[in-house]
C-alpha cells in the first residue's frame, strides 16, 4: 500500500483519523502509539523474529567508605547529585567496555558500574543464556577493575539487569508474555547451560508464549497505549509504545542506580551482622541516613508523573528493599550508629 492507502486502512481499524505523513514518520523515525502498533500487526503481520534490546547491567560492589576519596581522585571522577536526592556521588566513564560503561561511586562506599550493551537477538532464550553466561564474566571483570583502581582486593557482589526493549516480534497478550519472560528469564534456563539445554529452552519459550506466563511476584508499571513494563526480583523490562509520552530511558536507569546503591549498601551491613562483625559505616551514613533514604525512595515527588510513581513503587517493592532497609536500620541502631 501507499502511505495514503495504509493511513486509510489504519483509520478504519482504530476509529480515528490517521494522516499519510504520520505513516511515513512511523516508518522512518518515530514509534507509533500502542493502538496503531496493534492495528499494524493486523494489517501486516510481523515476519521477523528480531528482538531489539538495550541491556543495562548494574554491577554492584563495596569498596569501603574510607577508600571513596582515593578512588574518586584516582579515576578523576566528577561529583554529581540526582541519583539519591541531594546525596553527592562521583561519576565517570570506563572506556572501551561494552557499547557504553560508566561508574557511579557513592560516599558510603558503594560502587555501581553501569554496563550498556545493544543486542539484536532471535528470541528470549538467546537473551537468557547470554545473560547467565555473561554474569560471571562481568563480576570477575568488575572485581579486577576495582581491585586495580583501589590497590586492595574487591569482589563485585551481584548484577541486576534492566532491559529497554525497542523492537519486539510480538503483539497483544503475546507481547506482554514475552516481556515478562525477559523480566525474569530464569524460567528458560536449565541448571546446566549447554547447547542441548538451549534447544529445550527454546521449545519452552514457544509454549509459554502461547500459554502465558504470570509470575505472582512481578509488578506491572506500564501505561496503556504508552508503554508495557514489569519489575521483579530478577530485573526490570520496559517497552515504550509512544516514546513521546513514555518514561525516558535515562530516568529509569538513573533511578535504578540509586535503588541498587542503597540495596547493595544495606546488604553489606546485613552481611556483616550475619557474620558477627560490627557494621563498618561512616558516622554520616548510619541509621539516620538510612531513615532519610526510605521516604526518598518510596515517597512520591510533588512534580513527578503517575508513570514515575508507578515505576518507583514497582521497582522498590519487587526488589525487597523496604524489608532489607529496616533490618539494616535496626542493626545500626543496636550498634549505636
């Protein structure tokens, strides 16, 4: 069809006027709204199996509060705010790693390395196996990088993935199922990662796409016609239908970096308590500091949109941070800190 003919067909399907110029724009530079995407699928079914994803891996480590200034100076990091309210942090690039890599250093000793990688994959199974095969490599690399930068042995503790899906081969309920699989892909990965296991996982993916996948612990924070999004213990996935009305990619990533900074810090405190060690925190980052972080992460901001508030609630709640924060606060109070 010509752009004018396609616009006329879309107008009949969705019940509102569509201009030929809009069709041309959607084919070249802009993403159509959600109702148009569904109508396009009906008019011209998707034949590609390509899954376009920007993977944002957040690699957490603790270097100790006493090494913060040394690392900031050694790596020539710039001071900034915005990740945790007015709490300062230091940021800087890590060159020649992934499609983009940067480091955010917080004054309480937590480091979050942000590793961005653009992926073009045939299915969710390929993403799942790439994810779980690359995690150990990412942790080893991050530990070695920080150890060399600080002069002491540092072990990275975990990787949390946020996926920005800019191209998906599904529509309707299948799109929702596919995104939920991306959010928590462990269901597709066998304990033993082998070529034969991956073939079985691909069959499982097709079955789940047909039957549906609805983990009870997963939290939705998308907006109809604007975006589809879920958060879980395993990670976060976001797929914009209308980029002009959807969340900005950087807003989601920046909020996640702040959340993971507090998550990693409180986990470090609780690990010390479990090991029978007195928690080692700076005077400025004791229980009063964590008490201030609780409303910062959970309370709605006066000027933020409903989408931002839904994101805040879904990401923080699904991460289990509120309960972990309370445990760390109690431990610091008992230690007089």
